[in-house]
């Protein structure tokens, strides 16, 4: 197992165990099966285990397994504050204490503000004195490193990154999401500040393995490398020294063994020009189903009316690559839940974006088409409800 260092010189395994996808037996996690998988990872050198308050049964299962095997002090637990449930300062201790109880521990090694999509969500937490709370928890030794997980655009990511003295961060990043969400821009911005980056969704929830078009599979199989599609995705990430840990939601011993082997072999800077060319061909094959040829270069931004043009097109393309529900969910998450609305319907057709688009995309027309498909009536209603929930007035957040 290879290791890369965190901000304070502690060694973290480049492969992290994502505990969201434990196998279930009925409604409950199959604890014995999960234990075998976790202990296989532990024996292979994996020392980073990621869970969250809202992963059903995950924190409790992880805590029980670590206690059963007396290895709590030998691994790093990462879990997350459900910031979207916080209404006042009392909620901070309420959820944190519950997590400690589930995990059967008195401290968390890496604690994250879960699922930030907009700087306003961080501002809401500041209004309930999250910074003072973090300081007190770190002083008491209950939190050793503080960070945030992120789903949103790169601009808001960088604002959050620069607003606090973070110890680490977590982003969705893979060879197909290189220029969406925080993207490579966010990765490099964090690395420049010396902040470790934890990678989630390296396989886009398995879609870069299970939903690859046949043409893409053939490109991989014709390569002399002999790597599986999963190995290509992981090795691309490990090739980048800015990446600290790559999480994988492993739910079989064989999967653990394959990912450990990849993590042991891959080295930064080992990708060749031919390797990068192979991945470009694969991405091209995936994108043949796309609706619009947007590369995410962001030359069209900023929009004077706040429309997230590349974000909208990325979600629209996802509808045709992965399915309608996937694209619409991504749109709700990354575009619909920003404090300042970024919907395509805000376009006033000024045409400034089209003057700068290297692909000569008829952006104004395509935005109309995208909005119709991404926000059918029932999705509009759902996003509006979610926005009211996420962005309550500040006086409520303060508990006044």
C-alpha cells in the first residue's frame, strides 16, 4: 500500500474505504460480510474509512467492526456533520454526540461539513457559530482534522476553500468529471494551499465500469496495458500528486484485493501520452450520446444573469449518457441548490456567451431545450421545496 501525507505529516493510505455501500441483508447491513471486507482492507494497509450520519446503519456498523477487532486506534475514521439538518447551535452537539455513540469512539480523525453545494451553506453554519464549535472540539481532542465535502461548481468551491483554515476537503472527481463540480481547478487550488484532497465517486457510482458503451470497453480491451476499466479510472487519479486519498465503496473481498493491488502499483506521473490518448478516446466514445458538445471550458462564464451554463449542459448530457433521473438529480444538486439561482430559464438571450464559445454552440437555444428536459413540472416543484428547506432565513438558523 502506498501512502500520501496529510497537512500535518500523517500518512494516509491512497486507497480509502467508502462505507456507504455495505451489503444489506433485508433492511440491515450484513455486518459479518462487511467485517471480512474491512479486515481484508485493514490487513492490506488501508487506514482511512469514510462514513456519514445519513448513510443508513453505516456509522454503527463501522464502529462495531472496529471495536470487535480492537483496531480503532490504528485507523482513521472520517464522518460528516449533516449540515442540512442543523437549525441552531444545539444541533451541532446533538448530531456529533450521536455519531460518536454510533462509532463507539470519543474522537473523529477527519470530520467534514457534509454536502456543501454553495458558499451560503457555509455561511449558514457560521451563523450558528460553527467556527467556535470546531475550535472547541479540536482543543478537546474530539476532532483532529476538519474539512468539507462538496458538490457544486468550482467558483463556490474556491470561495469556501479560501474562507476558513481547512485541514482537508473532499470532492467528486474522475476522468469524466475533470471539468465539472470542483474539478481539476478545485483540486489544484486546494493542493496549492497545501490542503489534502479526498476523492469520492472515482467511478461515478460504478458507471465508469457498469455503464460504459461497448465502444469504450473495446478501446480499453485493445490497449496493451491489460487494465480493467476500474483500474484505468483509479490509475488516472493516482497519477496526480495532488490527490491524497481515493475512496472506493468496496463490497466484496475480491474488489478490495483488486483495488489494493492498483493502489500498490500506481505511481504519480506514470501515465504515458498513449495512456492519456486512450482515455480521451474512451471519453469521446461515452460522449457520443451527448446532447451538446460542451467541454466545460467556462469561456462563456460568467453569465450576467447568473446562469450556470456549463453546469446545465453537463447535467443535460448526463441525462442521455446515464439516464434521465441521473441527469435531473445532478442538476438539482449542483445547479438547483445554489443560494443565488442559476437556472437556464434566467437567460435573457444577450448572446455574450456565444461570442466566447470555442465550440460555437448556439447556447441560447440549447439552454431552452436543456431547461425543458431537466426541469419538468414535478422536478421544478421538488427543487423549490428543497431550496426552501436548505435556505431558511438566517434568524431560524440562529435559533431565534
